[in-house]
């Protein structure tokens, strides 16, 4: 039973509902600075994850190859269209949503390295504690994003649940093949994505985050292959 996954998705939904309600109360100056501050925190979290890498070469290769694949497939454009339609279908917003900012939120909630690491841990060991910790952080993160995006943030838990359940199932099926080194490199790869999201939220540099997603799938086999070759 993926209890941690369910709690995590509910925490995002709850944070989104509360944050969208508070958005009418908070002063505009605070709503303007909160996302920027969160972006700085994301950069710090990303750096902390990157330094845990065991095979940095494998991580870099996964990022470069994964981003190339994602960019050639126009994954960010497809994701933007999908979520724009989803938000309108669920009557959670209109055409005035900042889709670049919205997709940044989607990437952080659905495809962060820590999120996948925690979900794989629950799938393998049945331990949801890491996801419980992530749920607390995601609750407040959803509140921050909702103060700007409004109730549109409440559409994210649906695809988030689907993605994390797939990762949970992969952890169950591949538990005998995954090593601590592969987990560390996954965390580092996710750290690059989290750091990129921080740059994007802080309006320092915008990188197509969804185009980076294939790297999270490639990094673990790349890590295993690199360890085998170097061993």
C-alpha cells in the first residue's frame, strides 16, 4: 500500500487549497518575494543533492542525453498544452496562468529527485517516512505556488499520483537490482533538476524542465553501467 505516495499527493492538494484561499489576503509584495525566496532554497537543496553523487560522470551523461531526447520530443511544449487543457477542463483557471511558472511547480512536485528517491524507498522497503517528510515540505511549497497560481495548483496532484505510483511500482519490481550508488546518482540528477527549477523560479535562467525528465529515467542504468565499466 503506497501510503506515503497518497499522503504526499493529499498534502499538495491541501496546500494548494489553503494557499489559493490565502492568496486574496497576503499583500502583493509578499506574494512577489515568496517564490523568489523559494527559488533560492531550491538552488540550495539542489546543490546539497548533487554533492552526494557517486558517479558524477554517469549523472552528467544522463542529463545531457536525457535533455537532448526530451528537447527533440518537445516534452515541455506537450506538458504545457496538457496542463493548460487540464486546468481549463477542471475549471481551475483561465488563459491568464503563467504556464512557465506552472510547469516549474509540476516538475518539482511530480519529478523531483528527492520525490523519486523517497518513492522508490517506499516501494522497496515499505518505509513511507521519507515521503512523510517530503509531504510537509510540499504542503508549504504548494501554499507558496498557490499564492501566485491560485486554485490551478490543485490540478497537479492528479498526474503527481500517477507518476509516483509508477515509480513506486518500479521500486517494487526492481528492488533486487537497485544499489545505494544508483540511488545516490538519482538524487544528484534530481538535484540538477531542482537547482534548475530554482533558477527558473528566481528568474535567473530559464531551462525547459520537462525536457530534463528523461534524465531521471536514464541516470540509474547509466550509473550501473559506469560502475560496471570502472569496476
